[in-house]
């Protein structure tokens, strides 16, 4: 088995607000192996973005605080690192690609400058080497005529190209782990297909591990190896993608899959999940999905189900799952 | 009463590009919609799909008369909407309603929900004052909200509920046509199904016609009876929704279908990744607008614009490859 690049153990990130404590991430554990792609799926407010920001040490202070757990990168705990040490890791070992390429690029600097920034920061190269590295990166993300494009500004490029520039920036220091937060939501379908293909190619050629944050099961089934489904700050099910799609165990995962219209089959009426995602300041006792679940039992409202193993590499937190009693 | 509710004939919308301030002269035009023909039958959902910049939203705005038509016409119940006089226009505006993408932007944060729903009724004087409250309550119940919620402000509602309010506002006018411009794309995944089911129930109950605009193929396919595919200001293919994806005739439709993400892993479609990006509508390619990205382009494609031809069973396509 390949070695674990990142291991997150029982991570808790809370935000204290005037109205109480928001438990954005509340006991999340997962790991990412070398050259593996993990999909982090969930609705807005399920804690997937905050999990990623926690890994990078970018939880906005003073409201946000990591209150518990461990984040291990190659066995070293990132939470014990100083700010200065974290700055060396960000962009170098772990890098992040943000959702919206329109706002994550600086409009007053050229593309070349922006792709060069992380290289300059992390590696002491002379000008010429930096320039060659930048052109090389632009070529890797398939920007046509990189010499010309390096001098262009973000507004001169289309959405798809900008997204590829953001990709080039994130990959410029050859990180071990790339976190992509909703990498294609801002893109059109045919451009999305282009970009996902590019991402796959780059991953294959450079042994990169990835965490892809998304709400779209389509993206997951296209590029991920494993997937973790999040609901209200917790991972409720984790499995290899084939297992998750063939044999979803948690009622939320099942419901979510049934509620999506599919291209390849036709149903008269979609299954709809009643109600709304819970308020994170005021989570129900027991399982947070219990109020919307159609299989709720008495115990669901009292106690949060611990994680049980369905089969090798497939875990779920639900009282309905077999091994609950024994664990 | 004819079967066709709305028909666009050779519809064109160009946005002029000017140079100079005082002696501004037109130097070109953005050909947002460039001669499209389609019809929408009564009581059906007509879907318009395409990528950003293909003119689908402009088409919707033309139907709503939010933009002036450059040339061509839109006929509603066999009457040209641009020739309407003031009174008829008022009726038209009441019977054609819209639900927009972002329910955070389309509802005024300073008005109570009841007032938001009542506003178009007040403006059009369609409902007497003393019945107003009842009418608003009725609209709220239809969309699954409670009548007491009329006193709340939009910020007190979640995204899905706000979209319900926007639907209630459209419904209160008793419209015959509702334009749905990306009605679910701003919503959470678990809420989307609720709204799509609600829209279908409303259609069944009141016999309303929908024009649905979306970029998510699965959503359009699920909701629509017929679908029109747009590319750079032109309609390239129109067909019944099952037929369109079972038997896509235009190379662009095939590419769109192949780009749609699989709903399950291991489900493989023919992989067509289109080279390049959508060209600018200011200076669109000659002939068929898709030819620079098309793998099957022939010499004629660069020279002449292929007409939209019915190949049988209401399946229309604008491509020279299908000319027998």
C-alpha cells in the first residue's frame, strides 16, 4: 500500500460568534495516500472548505480556532508548527486552488508574475531560471504561446484559461498535496471536461495527491479514487468510489444520490430530502441527520453513532449499519 | 386555441459597440442572438441549453421584453408582441413571468415577503385591495410556505425558501408562461430536488408553460419535454428531450453530452473533448459557427450557414452532415 501523505485525526474547528459556538468541523478523520484523489463531498455549510483551510492553517482568527485533533503531513503534526514554518509548507508541500478564478488572480499583475510568485518565495533561483520555470508551468497546463501569455493580464483571458493559470500557480513548486476547492464550478461544461482531463494528466505524471472539494457527485465519479461525504461538520460515510456508488450505506448518501437527476436514466419524480441542513450553532442531540432521515430510530435522537466498518475501506456513521452494536 | 403558445421567428438581438463619445459611431455589434427560430407548445417545458455567452439569457430577456428586439419577431398566442399597444402589453407582462437564478438578489431585502408577492398585483391592479391578503396567502401555500410567513423579511429564509417566494410572486399573477432562468443552480443539492418537484407539481396543477434555461444538462433533461441547444447566438438542434440525447445529430450536442459528468463511476461515454473555446460573438466564425471546433467540418461549413432542418418527428438540426 502506498504511504499516507496526509492524515487528519479527529479535527475540530469551531467558530465563536456572538450567538454561540458554531461547530463548523466537529471530529473529522481521513487520510490521503500518495497519488490518490480524495473527494470531499457535502452541501454548503457541511464543513468541507473549513476542513481544507484548517489543513493549510488558514482558519480566520480570532473567531475561528482549531480546538482539537491532529493534522499529520508525512507524520509531522502541522498544528504544532509556527506561523513561519507553516508559510514554508503552504505553496511548497501543500497548495490550494481556489474556487473562483475571476477573484483569485490579482488584476494588476501579469500572469507571469503571479505564477512566478510562489517559485520566488520558496526557491532561490535566478531570474532566468524562474522565467523558464514559469513558461514550463504554463506549457504544462496547456496555455498556447506561453511567452506571449506570460505578459498578459488576467482580464485578457477566458474563464477556462484563468482556471488553468490558477492551476499553474498551485503546481509551480511541485507540491505533494493539492487541495482543489470546487475547481470547476465557475466553468462551462465543455471547459470543465477539458480542465478535469488536464488535472488527471498532471496527477498521473507527477504522483500528486489531491483533495477535491465539491458538491457534485459527477466530478467525484469522474476523477476521485475515494470519497468522504460530509454532513453538518462530520464525515458520515467514507469509501472507495465504486463501493460508495454501488452500495451507499448512510441514508443521507442514498438520499443525495437519489435526488439528483441523471443523464442516463429517466425518473418521473425526483426523491427529495425534506427539511433543511441543520443550524451548526444548535445541532440536534444524537445524529445530525436524524430530523430529515426517513429511518430515524429512538437511539438516533439520543446518541451520535460512532463509525462502523462496512467492508474494508468503507466506513459509515449510522445506527442502521450492522457492526454498530459491537464496536 | 392553437397548440403553440410562443413562437420566435428569425429573432435577432445585436448589442451595438460604439466608438467615441460625442460623435459616437457604431463600429460593430455583439451578436448575442442571431436569427433563431423556435416554438413553445402550451403546457410543456421547453429547455434551452448552451454554454455561457450563447444567448440563452438574452433570448429570455427578449421574451420578457426587457430588451428591444433588433429584428425578427416573437409571437405570443399568434400575436406579435412588439406590436402590442399599452393595454395589451400590460396583460402580456402579467401573463409572462420570470424566476431568476439568484434568490438572494431577486428579492428586495427591505420588503416583507407579503409585499414582495403583492407588488406586481398592486401595480397591475389585478386584485382588489381587500382580497390581496388572501391572494398572497394562497400563493404562499401553493409553494409550500405558511401564510404567516408573509410578514417575514427575505433574510429570514433559506435559499430554497427564497426561491419558493420568487415562484409564489410569479404565480400570483396567474401567468400562462414562466421563464425559469437557472432556477436551481444557486441552491444546495438536497434542496434542488424539492424545487424541481415543486415546479413540476405547479405545472400539472395550473397548466403553466415553462421556458427553462440552464447549463446543467441533467436538470434540463429531467424537466423538459423539448430542448433547444444554442451555440453562439444560434439554435443548432431542437428535439424531444429523450430523442435529443439518444440520437444527437449535431456534433456540438454530442460534445455537450459527452462532457456531462457521469452519474456513476465506470459509466463511460464516448469521449469528445472540444478543442479551444467559444469564439467571440462580436466576430463569429463564418458559415457554421461551430466549424472551427468541429472534428467533422467540411469545406462548405466555413462558407454557408446551415439552415435548421426538420429530420422527422420534430427533430430539427442545423448541420450539413445531416443533409441527405
